[in-house]
C-alpha cells in the first residue's frame, strides 16, 4: 500500500509537457531609405494640399477682382448728370403794345423748361442755386433753382421763372442796334451743384453748368434760335 502511494506521488512529481505556443511575427527594422521615402511622401502630400488651397484662394481673389472691375466700369461707374433746356416761353405779352415794351413799362416773364437727367444707378441730389438771364453780359433777370433729387436713371423737369428787368435791356447801348435787326439776343447761365452717392466709398461731387444763347424775334416774340453748351466738373 505504501509503495502504491509512492508510485502515485512519483507520477505527480513528473513535469507535464508545456503546450506549444505560436511564435510572434518579428518586425523587421525599417531601413534608412524606406524611412526617407515615407517622409518625402508625406511632405509631397502636404505640398499638394497647400498648392490646391493656394490655387483656390487665388482663383476666388481673381474672380472678386474681375467682378469689381466690371462693376466699376458699368454699374458703379459714375456718369455725368445732364442738364438741358427744353423750351423758353415769354409771358405777359397779352394786351401789351410795343410802346409799353420799349419804354420799359411792361412786365415780362420768361419761363424756361429745364430737365435734369441722371443716368446713374443712384440718385443725384443737388442743392438750391440760381440761374441768370443776361443781355450783352448784363444781368436782366434771376430765377431760383430749387434743390431736389433726380432719381436713378430718371429725368427731372424744372420750370425756371425769370422776371425780366426791361429798363436794363432798353438802357443798354446795344439795344438800338438789336431793335433795328428785330432780334433780341439773350443768354442764360445755370449752375447746379450736387452729389451722386452709390455706396459709402463710391461717391462724387458734381457741378453741372449750362450756357444757353437764345434769339428772340422782336416782331412776334418767338424764339428763333436756341443753343446750349454744357460742362461738368468734379
């Protein structure tokens, strides 16, 4: 019995064989050439990304510049407002004879129909001014030009009323010569100062002047000739 127990103990003391293990794959160290190639590849990819982004930013800037340039020459380009004398009427001739006119007892009124054309995309706001009626460089009448706003791409009509000072005409040395020719040459000078404002950055002060020469027939007081010269300054 004792021997049997010793046999069992001897069998227990014997070492059992270990289970076979799967060897782990061994990582080979990266060579210097492979490491350099990987680094260069990363740098090349980064360079390509930066190039693409730089190209996109440059394209956007060019597009914006082209659009602003086109708008600057078209929509945002400030054009010159135009002033024009459409017609001239003489009021106060009914019931007045030639004697009253040539003695300066008659009261004559000259009404000029003037238009202000604004070709811009923004309004043209002009200040109050005046217009002068001249006979051989002597002022014989003054009309008030009210301030106003000519809307974008619209034409504004104004009636300028001159109270003619006949004594200033009859007392002029040239009046006898003009009466013999039956033509009364008069001139008008109109000056309008205003501003065209498209944006806070795009705006311009504009001064428009108009010089008109008008020949009036002394027989029927009709306008026989009319010509105007316009000038714009900034």
